[in-house]
């Protein structure tokens, strides 16, 4: 486990931050893959599966991040987020709808009084390659329009070049621009090359003030994977033991089936602990997952698959 050096001292210079991050224990990559694979074989009984499906629905960040997004599409997504199955009002709402900053106001209006949060990607998503002033403007606009959650991307080029202080300082600045909105920091783990880098980026983001650490933008392959998520769950668990502060985790990209979602819930419970089995600390970034969760839920309650055409395509 890392030392108890306070975060301001850790980030006093790039040299001190580098020494801290490279002093973290190394990740056993083979062990991480094997443990994730072993946990994926856990069976879930019918009653527990029904509870897991509802929990997974409540953890979904229903997402549309395409250049062709329109206000109409966002309004339709908002309706589905609040009432995923109009024929069954016992289905819980999702956690949030995630959109580009220019569509935040549309989502906020559509989701008023539903309890569903509005999240927005910011900071030159998905590349993260823009001046800090532009990133902060992006963030402030989304918050001013009503976003209660901001998903920022780190500058992977700076991170991979070893300029950890630049990445740290940008997260601190964006956190300040959030003005109370929760900050999810996207690591884009598919570009970080090694599990050691995933661990370092996780700890850097948490010390800089992240409320969540998120695997990916969904625009780079590979996106979320169980072994990478395991490394991040270990990081939030150990960070909590060290500081007393709980940070959430959000795998995003490539999570499409109920089986996938339940495997992630098992991973959360076994690695971080039951406290993280809550939408306040674990989210699933997805666009197509919700329909499969609804299909499997209907099958458990009626014994019949509704079929994919029964639900809207997002």
C-alpha cells in the first residue's frame, strides 16, 4: 500500500509525483486476468439474479455520444431513462443520462423531477487534446446548463510522456470548475498500455479529487475489461483504507449483456466490497445494455422473452 504522504506533498513537483506513483506496488497482470476470469464463473441464483438486474439498471449511465445526436433523440432517451419499460412501472430508473455539453439543457428539462441525473462529457472528449482554458469552458458550460456529473478525459499523451503533474493539475482545475458537480475522470485504459499505468492513473486521479474513476470513452478498443476494472477496484479499496474517502468506479464501453453486467457486480462485491454495490459508487456506462437487462428481467418474471424489437433502439 502507498505511503500516507498528503496529496499536496505528493504533487509538489513532477519529480515527487513520479516517485510516488512509481512507488506503488506493481500489478501481477497474469494474476489479475486469472482472478477476473475465476470470478466470472460465479453462478447467481434466480432470486439474486432478479435483484442484480434491478441494481444494474439503477447503475446504468444511459449514453448517447454521437455527432448525429439531436434534441429529439436526447428527449427520447430521457423518457426511457426515467421509465425503461413503460408497460412495467416496477422497473427502476437508470442512474443518469450522459450527453455532450450542448445537449445538457435539453436533457435537464426532459428529466426534471425524475430523479435521473444528467451527466456530460467534457474537456475535449474523447481525445482530451485541447488547451486547459477550453476544457474549463466546456465544463463550466455543462454545469451552468444543469449537469450534476461531469465525465472528463485525461491527457493520455502527457501521462504517457511522464508529465504527471500536468495531468494532476488539469484534474484539480476541472474539479474546481465542476462547482459541486461530481467529477468522473476517464483514464482511457486501452491507451495506457500496462496495468501498472492503470493503477498509477487511478491513484493520480483520486489524489487530484476525482469522485469516480472511469475506464474509457467507449471510442477506443479495448474499452472496459474485467481485469482492468479489477485493478481500478483494488485502487479505490486501498485509497479508502488510506484516506477514508470512497471513490466510485465506472467501466464503460463494450458492456452489452446482462451476463456482462452481473459479472461486473460480482467483481465489485469481491474486490472492493459491498459498500460499492450502489449507484453512488459504481456505474455502468452503456447504450445497448439496458435493453438486454429489460429482456432478461421480463423473462424472469413472465417466463417469456419479450424480444429485442419490444424495446426502443437507442
